[in-house]
C-alpha cells in the first residue's frame, strides 16, 4: 500500500465518464479528470496515479509505458482489455469488480430461459463456467427445483468441491438449455475462444437453447448461424463476437438479442463503483466516500419464477437493437439500469 495521506499533492486519477455513481466521490483525495472510454491517451495518463476504466479502454504498454500509473481499476468483471502481465511486471496493480453484476446476469439468464419455454421442473440446465455468475444461476435454479449440470475444468482441477462437475460433451448431450459464463481465454490449458463451435453445437439435442451472456467469441458465430438457420436450436445472445459491430444475420435469427446489458442492473453498477473505490483506498491508503452504494450480494433463501419474470423482460431490450443494430453502443450507454429481483 502506498500512502498519500501526508503527500503534498492530491492523487491524480483519470476516470471513464460513463461509470455511474462515481463522480464526486474521489474529489476530496484526488484531482479527477473524466474522459470518454476511448479518450485515454499516453499523454493524458502520463502523470496519473490511477486509471478507472470500463470494458473498451485498452491498458497495455502502448498506453502505460513511462507513466506514473500505479493502479488500473476496471468497473467490470472482465479484464480482456488489460495486459495484466505487463502491468504486474511494471509495478501496476490491476483490480476488477468480480461478482458485481452477477445477480443481474442471473436475472437476465433466468428471465430469458423462462420466457423461452424452459420448465424448471422438467428440464435440465447446463452451466459452462460456474464462478460468481454461474454460481448464482445454479443456486437460483436449484431453489426452483431445476436439475443443474456444471462444466468448469479450472475449478474442478483446483479441487473446488462446491459443485459436481461433468464433461462438456455430457453436459451438451443432457441439457435442454446451456448457458455460458466463462471468461474469454485464447491460450493456456483451457482456452474458451470458440469453445462452442460446429462440433459442440451438433451435440446439443434438437429443440435446445443456447444462452451467451459471457463473451461473444466463446461461440463460433458462423457455426451458430448455420445451426439456427435450420431451426434445430434456438439462442439468446447478449454478447457478440466483434461487438459493438455485430452479425445482423445472427440478430435476425434470435428471439432474444440484446446489447451486452445482461449485468446492467442498478445494484450491480453500484457494486462495481464500490469495488473500484475500495481498490483506490487499498492501493493508496486513502478514505473515499462510498455512502449509499450497494454492498456485496447475499444469496436469498428462496426465489421464484414469478419474482424473476416480474422483475425484467429482455424482449424490451431486444426490440430497440433489432430496429437499430448500428446503435449498439449508444443503446448501451443510455441504458436505464433495471433493478434486480426483490427477494427481501
């Protein structure tokens, strides 16, 4: 931890201007400049102590070399946009917001499943990736009496015994719906780039449903289009390969297709902001105003189909995207954050 309490100057922080609930909370301890997510430049960040970003600000050697940045904090779960290894080798702490929007994604997934004819008492749900998000999807399913299958090789190999794991092939064969909750990984022992391709799609039973609210490139788009064109499978897509550009043929083929807002809940955005503020506090030894921000999620004792369906309808977000797919980022930026299911 680097303390700035006795320093003669305030911290210098560059922050994305579209992170909700952030403005005004850092100003007592920092000089803050708010910029567009694409407005982070080497010249701008050169003298900064910290960057607070979202999904599309690329933080790597090209941006950060020679800068005074000590912290890159993203108000998102994913860190695809950050060269984490380069940052760590150069003394830059990287912080993300794990689990911040997990209940919102679970709300999106289950609302989509239920509206697509999934029956929690008769059907089996396969969950590929069972971390923060997949774990909540699984627990809600169990509360509603659903049979759940889980595939997560990294967790299984790490000896995490909170779930029973099955091979991907078994999960695909036995599930009436499959929902994806993996990060996008292109190398290593368990790559997820195009994890679901032609072979995997062919293993899914006729009439089954595929949901992607993880990363677009976890699915091979062309292979999915081929399957959907035959009407053998159906799909719910919130994350798209190549977004904000998206394949309009795929959009036409799905009943539910949205603009990467599965996790865009009011409470989730507050949690993410709380987490980046906590990263600033921990890194620099300062105290920041976190008044009123939603705390960490607590699993309810019960949840029902009615509570989920009443809380959100993803068709409301499908229609504007189908009408204007080129407005993907604008729709996302102007999104009216929904509330998570009220299970108090």
